[in-house]
């Protein structure tokens, strides 16, 4: 069983497969950008007419950025699943990267809708744009902090037999999450296409990501429970529980709307930074 899990993980999420997926994602993002831009040009010139909620995707040439960002976000989700066998903090760091890109995609989508005001009066659109940018900065700083922490810890850990068994369990969970990822992605895409055909097709961050983060929370909780079999110290348990709480807040932020969502995204970043700082600052001597 252990060899099968190791082989399955290597075939689906090993270094070679990751490179292939990365190249495919870049090609798909460039192709999607020009395809989306072509749809805007055809609609703007009257060659075709896009009606319904999906018309918001051809409101401006800037809207063409939505497609490549969505594809890159999909690749980041794949990267997140690959980091599950690594440390808990590495996986959470990827979650912040995804949250950061989600906010950036929302900003790019809203830019064509921003209505400027004369004089010193700030319109609601501009005010909300400022809030989104503040949330982006908070999440971006959090993601960079986790990246630097992971970079500083590379090669610092020795792997015991128990830790090796724990990693294999996490690889099994990662393989399961990859299957869930494919199923949710296909379901979200087919559901959106069906909605477009019926005159709907509005896009927001709840598509795919709301369901995926629900399963991700369940996976994090399962890993947390399994980890307690190998590590019984309170520091690691409290840290990982806080990371799960941060993931829950990100999931709630995805489903929220308006300023509330940006506050929750920022809160998740602040919570992650606080947990990280306290854990590092209060690390026992010699650890």
C-alpha cells in the first residue's frame, strides 16, 4: 500500500508532472487571454451579441484578464494539493497565495465598473477598490512571510520513521484531494456553461473555490487529527489548529460579499502572521 501511494503521488504530482502541468497552464492562460479578448472585440464590433449575466465578461478589454487569472488560479490549486505532504505551514502559505490571486482577480473584474467622482468626493466603487487593495497587500505580505519561512527551513529537518509514515498518509490525502479537485472543476465548468445557455453565467469567486475549500478544511482537520498520533506537544497542536481556523476564515470570506469579504480575507492573513510570529518567537531553545 505504501509503495502504491508513493508511486501514485509521483505520477500525478511529482516534479516531472508538475513541470508538464505548469507549461500547460501557461499555454492555456495565454490562449485563453487572446480568446477572451477576441470575444470582446467581436461583441464590441457587433459581430456577435453576448446577452445575459455572462455579458459582464465582455464589458471591457480589461475583462479579458479574468480568463488567464482563472487558469493560473487553477494551477495554484494544483500546487496547493502538492504541498499537502509538506509541513502544515507550507500548505497554508499556498492558501494565502490563492486568496491573494482571488482578490486580484476580483479587482481586475471590478475595474471596468469603477465610476469616478468629481472633486473630493469618493464614490462607493472607488472606496471599495481601496478596501480590496488593502486586503491584497495584507494577503500578499502573509504569503511572502510563509514563503520566506519555508525557504529558511529547507534542509533543516531530519525524517524519522514515524514522520515518514505520516508523510505517506498525507500523500494519500493529497491524491484524494486531487480527485476531488478534478471532479469539482469539471462540475463547476459544466454548470457554468449550462447557466450561460440559459441566460445566466455570472462569474464570482464562489465558483469552484467555495466547494474546494470546504473539502480542503475537512482534509486539514483529518491531517490535524492524524498528526496528534505522532506529535502530542501543545505548541504544534495549537499552531496547526490556528492554521485550520485561518483556512475556515478564508472559506467564509470566499462566500461573503462586499466589504465583509475583504475584512475576512485580511483577518485570515493577520491571524496567520500572528500564529507564525508567536510560534517562532516562543520556540524552545535548541529547537
